[in-house]
């Protein structure tokens, strides 16, 4: 389970880049950038969805499942303090992912 301290560290680092929000889900967090789901914060790890940009920029990082039973491998991110690299990464991932609307048609309840 992700600790409050790690969540705070991640949100502090990523807030320097742009509009990041998290949504708590079963003790872990979904990670949104400009309203799009770009990854997860699980077990004190930041995981980023696979896209052409993340495949290119994170090819040397391990691919892991965010939680038991997940069907999607994601890159484990470890250099969140490199603001330029994170901006390039998340801008690229953002541009390559479609917007998914919730059942209510919005992304309410983001922290």
C-alpha cells in the first residue's frame, strides 16, 4: 500500500510539471495529467502507461503490473525530480492517450 509520505513526494515532484491529480482507489492512486489517466501510484511505485513516448523514453525501466490481477504492464518511473524529462514524458503520453469519461461523464473527485 502506498504511504502518505510517498504520495506527497510524488505529487510535489509532478506538480512542478503541470496539472496532475490523483484519485484514491482501494488504498492506491490513479494518476491523471490534464484530466487523462496516465498511470498509477501503487505500492510506493509510480507506474506509467505504455505509449510510443513511454516506450522510447523508458525503454531501460522495468515493466510491472500495478496490482495483482492487472492485465496491463506499465513502466516503473524512478526519476521524478528531473523536471524536463518528466514534462517531455507526460506531454507525450498525454497526447497519445484518448480521454476516457467516467460513467458520470467527468473526472470528479480528483485530489
